């Protein structure tokens, strides 16, 4: 649960690793770092989200590398963000004193975070202050694969063996004897460390206080745009910052999560690289962010989707942050994985899958773009109209579906429904802008698909819509049909489907599995945890049925599953309540925002 005034807790490790709830996220619009409650940085990819990690202790605590600032004799610790910012403080108690570590990926002075321009300086600041007593601070900078250092420019030039392309520079306000050093500090003393990449700051004034202050000010200026009056307001505020941390500010794209290969569940093989941009994530993010005041981010996401589609000439389900092709999936034989969960993967093998919902995702983004006042060039409209035609041709063809199964495809109900969305939005765009296209044919085809969803996917015996047309088995993605305006939440068959999903996919405490693997084989061994976004969709369905008290109770319980910093992963392990999967997960925080707004609007009538 998000704690604005967190308690000190002992630091525990599981098989040598911190629990995900003991990790904080900082970022600069180009990349992120994870900061442990023990003062470690076990994850940092530079210069960008999808670069090879410089520090990768998150996926192998012994060999992956880390940047640790550890007070000797650590007893207990707590973390919190400076209000409305991506600046993180970690307070550590030892036998001899109280230490505060402040971390930030630094932003340019007077940076405007609403601009689609880079704001990062390529610097990580770690500032240590002794608040009471005394402390000995053990500093270790250990990139994956090792590194060499020699004196340069009032600090150390660092060459990481695994990243010869990087020029790293480590500066401090105290002498550094090497990449490992111990500093004895008394009350009131400071140790400031700055790790830079990309350029050296030979002639720049070393002022960690100014860097941290200007970074916090930039975040707070951005958050003045925040508009929300509804339940769990502190959690929604933090979700907005978290989504911004997952946003590539210059490109307008959004990573599904800034990490790779965090298992769901621990010990399983469902370990994927999520450091790329999914079209469907952008579509849901646009919907959420526009409703809490961040229209610039929403427009940037929409523009990125349309640009990526136009450049690739046919929609892919995911892209690199720059709009390129995602690297082929490969396994890393050197890393043992988080809590010994192998394999560790880079790249994503689902990138070239057939997922027919992408037609609806792209056209839904285009529709939102037009509704916001955007225009469509003739060439772009020609491509979008072609997607509507493709949706009409392919909605009865098998695909791998929204959950990206790695088995033989099926005619998924959700995929067919999003083909209906594609045709509906294409017709709406053509009518709104007076663009050419077979509007009547698109509307007729959309009506045909909607009827098929309600009739052919319906299982009379089970009293539910099923995961694929003419089949059996339930799928939590069906809860998204009302969100995409395919079937109203209060339609009798949708009400029955929601009830069946809650009964048959329920994992306890309002949590839901995406599907049952014995009913819906996906070609991947092992089971998985409960998928958080599906439970937020359940909240939205309850609101749509007028069951506001139930919806608000469920929403509160889901928000309470966040870490003390207000961060959520992709999944929850129902047996332990632990966060599982890549972390933090953009989809989960989109759910926090979207469901909060839905509840607030319903309460306001």
C-alpha cells in the first residue's frame, strides 16, 4: 500500500534478492533506474530503456552488477518520493546513525516535461547525508562484466568491459580511490556521487544540490497539470508520475515496463522483455492520461502510434521506442535470473505475431486523435482505411490474441471485437472529416461482427461469452468489451459474462487470472499469477452496471496491493500477495487512473 509516511522496516532478501516492493523507480524520459531499499542500484540501462543493462543485479545478484551506496551495519530502512516528483529518498538506520540517500536521474535546468524534447542530462545523482550519529558508507560501482577506472577530470573515467561503447565518468565531492571505497561520515556530512554517460562534465560546476532541486522543480511544474477529484487521489497522482517515468519523452512512446525477464511467477519460465512499446498500451494510456489533465502526453502517444504505423506501412503489435522493429528474442546464458528464475530474455518473440486487435487499436488511436482536433493526411488516411478493410477480411481468421499465446492460433472473441472497433472508428473518422471510404459497408460489417460476438461466442450452458467464437472457456479480456464500446456493461450477456469471469477466473480478494491454462493452453509451461489490469476492468464493469459501492471497494483493495512507494507490477501471486512480473507495469498504473476516473465520474453523475 502507498505510504506517504512509511515506517522503517528490516531489509530482507529472498534467495539474495530484494522483493519487488522494496525497489523504487527513477527516470529521465530516456531511461530509468531501480533503487533498492538497501541503497543499491540493481538495474540501469544506458543510454536508453532498451539498451543493454549497465547494472543488471536484478537478474543476477552475483554477476549482474550494481551501484551500491550502503551504510555499514544496516538495520532497517524506508523509501519515499519527494512529493509529485521522480526524486527518491531512502533513509537507513544503522547501529551508529541515521542516513538519507537521495537519488535522481537528473533533468536539465528549467526543463519543460510537456515538451516532446529530451530533458535528460545522462547523469545519475546519489547524495548521501548523515542526519544523526555517524556512518561508514561503502560505495561500489560494479558494471556487469567488470570495469576499469583511472583518474580523469576531478573524478574517475570508467570503462565497462561489457559496454565498450560507453564513456562513463564518476565524480564525487570527496576523494575516490577507485570503484570501491569507504567513507567515514559524521552528522551533517555529505557524500555526493554523480555517474555520467555520453559526455564528460569537465568544465561543469559540481553541485548535487542544484541538480536535485532543479529536477524536483521540473517534476512539480509538470504535475501542476494534474486534474483529478476522485477516490485514492494520492495513488492516482503517483500512477501519473509512474506512467511519465515509463514514457520516452522525445519520441512520445511508452514502454510496457522498464524491465526484462522478471518472472510471473517466481521460478517459472514466463520471463519476457517488456522494454518496448505496444500499440494497445498506448491506446489505453491515451484514454487515461487525457482524463487527468495530460493532453500533451496523450497527443504525443497518438502521434507516435500514427507515425510508427505510417513508417512500417503495416501495423506491428509492438515497436522499439523509436518506431523500429523489435530485436529477435534470445536467451542470456550467463544470468541466473531474478530469484533463480530462468531464462533471462532480451528482445521479444511475440513482435511478429498475428494479433488482429491491432487494427482496432490503431484506428481507435486515430479516432481519438481526430476527436482532439487532429487532421489526417491523405496518405495516412489511405493506410488507415486499408486497416478497416483488413479487419473486415480477417476477423474470422485465427490469431495469437491479446495475451500473445505461443501455441496454435484461435479465433479469439476479443480480436474479433477489436476488428469491430476498427470498422466503427474508420466510419466515424470518415464521417467526421468527410474522407473517402465505404462508410455504409464498414458500418454493416461492424454490426455483423458485434452480432457474432454476442451470438457465436455465447455459451448457453455456461451462461457466458467465451474466449473464442464457437468455443468454450472464459477469458478476462472480455471485460474490456464495454471499455471499447462493443457491448455495454449492463447488457444481460455482459452482466452474465462478468459474473462467470469473477467465478471461474477468480483468484481471491478481487484478483483475476487472465484465463485457465487447462481450458486455454497457450504453448508455455507452468501457471502464472493474477493479472492486475483485469481486476481494474472488473471495477469498470461494476460501475457500468451501477454497482458503485462494490466497484469502489474493489478499487480500494487493488490500490492497496501497491508497494509502499505506490508501484504495481504486472501480476500478483495469489498465494503470497507478492508483486510478480515486470515492474513497474504501465498497464497496471493505467488501470489505477482509468478506473479512478470512471468511478469519480459515476459518483458525480
